[in-house]
C-alpha cells in the first residue's frame, strides 16, 4: 500500500464554497478532547510533501518527508497585512506520521 492510498480521505466540500475545486481533503473541525499537537517553528529541512489538505481555507496542512522522518506543516494563508506563516510539528517515523495525519483529517488532533 502506498502512502497516498493511506492518507486520502473523503472530500468534505461545502456546497456554498464555489472557490474550492475539491481536489484535496479538508480537515474536519477539531473535536472536543482532541490531542493538541506541539507546533514549533523549526523544520527538518526542505523535505518532500507527500500529502496535503485543500488550500481553500485560511489554514492548510502538509505531511512532509525528509530523510525518512516525517512532520506535519501548518500554513496560514496570506491575508492583507498578515504574512503567511508556517510551523512544523514533532518528528515521526512513517507509520506514526500517517496515523497523526489521519487523526488531523478526522478532527482528532489539532
């Protein structure tokens, strides 16, 4: 099974969102009691994006691989007067990273 087959989730495109092409999954609304990920400002390096959420929302996420270690990057999209900012979460091995990515998409992590 490939990583892309594991991380894809059903698209949750709102009917009123005409600007969304529905190409990538949208993370679910964070559930009460969900795990808060530890966000930092340091990445492993440039890495390779292996999965990502739709960028139609103000916050988008990317699962990034760098030398066999994975991180989840959170990007806040540009707004007038506010530059885009990105953070990275803890580092995991592939299986752990895919589980945290699934939790993020399901609203069980934030």
